[in-house]
C-alpha cells in the first residue's frame, strides 16, 4: 500500500476522493539526538529545491517553506 505515484507502480485500488483527510508526513529533529545538526541539515535538504524535485519525481506533493 502506498500513496506514491512513482513510475512503474500499478494502481490496483484507490480511496474515493474526499473519503479521508490528506496524508501528511511529519518530520522533526529530536532535541536529545546526538546527530541533531545532521538531522537539521537533512530536513533543510528535504525542504529545499532539490528535495522538492525528488518528492515530485516520485509522485508526492512537496509542501512547506
């Protein structure tokens, strides 16, 4: 089960339009993480132009700043 529209996937079933809330994937940096700097850098990458291009390529709608 996926909500991606990635090339090569075969759609076998779809939820009817309006039958559910939009799916939103959350991401956050955990304050106590020993890799918090790297996590912030990664989230910045995802929100930047290159990350948004990758999301779009694999059928996701990129939102955010």
